[in-house]
């Protein structure tokens, strides 16, 4: 019972921190039209705000290859340069248009180990104002099961506010 209470408290604390960070991101991005600047700012502010984040960044839909993601602005160790739609957690999010919440990346079919220290991951599709997929936001942790529905829902809100949908 105490463990369930601690989980609820942690989730509530995390949600409160996400609410603060979301407001801070919105204030910083206000009036900035450049997509790269917006992505760099979101990645930087999220990475600096949460201890359980190990790698935070964007993979952008390549305009020359509409079924491939190319690394965009990020914070962390070296990222994969390109990821095909449908491959790994990021590719699954891009292909499905749905958030991927993965407590154990090593158990995810086709996981791409850009950094072998990654243990869990959440990836959120990023849609532009016209509803087209423009990128995915990828957040990794070196801790197993570091992310929950609180992380997923708040990251979805943050990218929707920052990128238009």
C-alpha cells in the first residue's frame, strides 16, 4: 500500500513539474517561428528539468526521404543519424503516429541501440499545424521503466503546444 501511495505522490510531483516546464517552454517559444530553434529549445529545457532523462531530442522527417527520420536538435550522447519508419521505437512512433512508451527497450522488437546505456524510452510523434508528421520527440533514460503515462501525456501536450497540433 505504501508503495502505491509513493507512486501516486511521485506521479503528482512529476505532473506538477511538467506543468511548470510546459509554461516555461511556451513563454520562451512565444513569437519564435524557426522550427529548429523551437526543437533545440524544447530539447534543452526538457533535458535540464528531469533527472530521469538521459537523451532528449528530435528526429525530423527527412524532406528528401519521406519514410525516414534524420537526427535533429538533441541533448545527450551521440544519436543515431537516420531511422527508417517502422524501425525501432522512433520508427514505430513515426509509422503509427502514436506515442510509444517502452519500459524496457531491450525487449522492444527491432530496438535500435544508439547508446547501449538506454534502458527505457518514450517517443512522441510531432505534428505540424497542417496535421502532417514533422518529427518525433525521443526521450531515453538509463533507468528501466523510468517513464509512465504522466511523462507520455505531458510530452504530448508540450509538443502539441510547441509545434501546432
